[in-house]
């Protein structure tokens, strides 16, 4: 998905539909300790909710290549279908994802691999409903940087990011702390999700 092929024709609706029968998606464990450290800190400050993370490997596919290389996956509601695939539902079982989804993900591009470390640091520092980060803002930023390094090193321009604050499963508390990031690693054909929620009820 990294190189845009201008000679490739736009896939038809039939080819897009067929992709879901041909696409292989498997769970991929990200074992870098920095990911677990970030999840632990997020869970501490979102005590009545939590944080969930999972990563997946996708098989190469011409339809995925066309839309992914143009950053247009959202145009075909790719992620709404992606999250209902069995490997995704199994890896994120805590989210209790329904199929089909009963709500839109309402994804936007108001995020970036260039800024994700700071977004995570800000969420830590602001805290959840009742808990606050015990460290300094600089320490929070360092945790965010290490988390991003574990996922994509310095390949910021190879990662397409999406974000939503929609409570798209019953796991989300639907108060003020719901957020989901989708990261698309266009070089490695990988997608990862980070979900956070909390409640003051």
C-alpha cells in the first residue's frame, strides 16, 4: 500500500465485495514492552473503563492496494467491516463487537503518526474520570514516544491514522473518555487498534 500505482484501475463494487472473501487477516502480537507499559498506564487512569490494543497482519490484495495507497480505505467503509472479522473480534473480545455493527465508526483523519505520541501523553496527563497520571508531563510524552517507536519507529510517513470518539460497542461508556485509533502500516500490511474508555458513573 506504500506505492501509488496510477495505472491500476479503480476496483468495482463487485471486486470490493469479493476482497472480503479473499483477504487473510491474522492477529499479530506486538511484544515490545513499551506497548504494555502504555496500556498499563492508560488502564490506571481509566480505572472504571480500560484500554485495549490489538494488531493484525493482512494479506496483499489489489483492492486493498488501490484504496490503501490513496488513503481512501475509509471511503469504502473498510474499518466497519474489518472490526467484524472473526480474528479481530476474537483478539478484542473485551469490546464485545457486534456483527453487523449497530453504529458507524465515524472515523476522521484528525490524528497522525507525527502527533500520536503527544495525543497519548495528553490523555495520560488529563486522566480519566477519577484518576490522574502519577508522573510528569515529560514522562507521559516519553511513554507516548516509546509506544510509537515500538509500532512504527521513525516511519511516520508510512502510517495512515484514523480516530473516532464514537462509542461503537457496548464496552465504551459513552461519557467523555471514549476514543479509538486505527493505524495502517502501509509498508507492512498491518493494522492496529487502540481503544480507551472510562466513566464517572
